[in-house]
C-alpha cells in the first residue's frame, strides 16, 4: 500500500458493522480509528447521570451548558485491538453500550450545539489524515472532502441479530424484539432529524454487507483505499 495517508469516512445505519470494519481498516493501514458514535453516547451518559433526560426527553439547555464539562478521549490497545472511550478520564466503554444509553442517544444527537462541539473535536482528530472515522455524518458534514467515503447498510433484522449476539456474548440479559425496535427507532430518528440527518454522501460507495463476511468487507474496502490513494498521489 502506498504511503500517502487519506481520510476514510464510514457512515451508515445502527449496528451494521461500521466499527468492526473501521477498526480492521485502521489496523491494516496503521491509521487512527475514531468511533464518533461513542462521543454522542458519552454525552448521553453524562446527561443521564446528571438527571437531564426525563422520559426520553433531554433538557436541552442543561445539556448544552454541560458540554463545557465533557472531555472525551480514546485509547487504542494494540494487543487486544480494543478501543476504549474515556469521559473526563473515566473508562466508560462498557457503560455506553448499555440499552439505557442506546435508547436515549438519538434525541441527544439531534441537539445542534452538541453536534457542533462533537464535529469540532472530530475534525481536530483528522488534521493529519491517516484516520478512519465511523458515524452518520462523517462523509457529509465532518469530512466532506474525505478521499474515501463508504456508506454501509444491511437489513434491520440482520443488524438486530448481530447486536443481540454481541450483547449476549457480553453476558447481558437482552430481548431480541426490544433490540429490533430500538434499531428501527434509531433509523427513523437518525434519518429524519433536521440537523445532519443520516444520508449517503453523493460520492460515497455503498457497501451492503447483509451477506458478506468481515474478511470480504475488509478486502473490498482495502481495494477501494488502494484505488483512492493512487488517484490522490497522481494529483499531488
Ligand atoms: O454508531 P452508534 O450506534 O454507536 O451511534 C450512537 C448514536 O449516535 C446513533 O443513534 C446516532 C448518533 N450518531 C450521530 O448522530 N452522528 C454520528 N456521527 C455518530 C453517531
């Protein structure tokens, strides 16, 4: 693989394997990996802990003024190949995956001020390129000039089965129908919100992974990276 570093933006619906692909790409290419969803989850956890979300409704003003007290960082462990999210220095990786956070994160991510702050931090991470970031608005808003944009998708049932298996393996007591409902609700809110809705960027490549193995997705993406790096090198 050539040495020019590019920005890889991966967007798509909830639970369609974006982070799995993003992590393997980052490992193969020696790039940084940033899970932008974890940042919205961290803000949600902070709001829940402070009692700023009541019956699924966030108190917007409290969340907005609380943003200045939220510092999100990541740590990548080469040996375990795990990415850990920290909120003000506390490891919150496990807690942000719980259903309580999943059920409240979409309303939090519709708050424009929350998005502005997250986008600012995300762009900071991409300053030197060599980054893979996954989310909902990475190719459309965060990095509109990313050299490679991938839009991932798979059916809601397949995505829920994957998330069910993942949570069960972690020993959590979960119900399939509740997960399916959560996946469908999040699709609806994420695609319909006014601010930065989930949308395929015009120049994004679609990857429907309903029937593709992880290895096949990785190979497909690495081929695309190679093509884009060549184009980019030709231009510079
Ligand atoms: O990728 P995830 O399921 O961990 O994301 C959690 C939520 O965060 C998701 O419901 C939508 C929101 N999100 C967003 O609005 N913009 C992003 N770039 C990433 C996630």
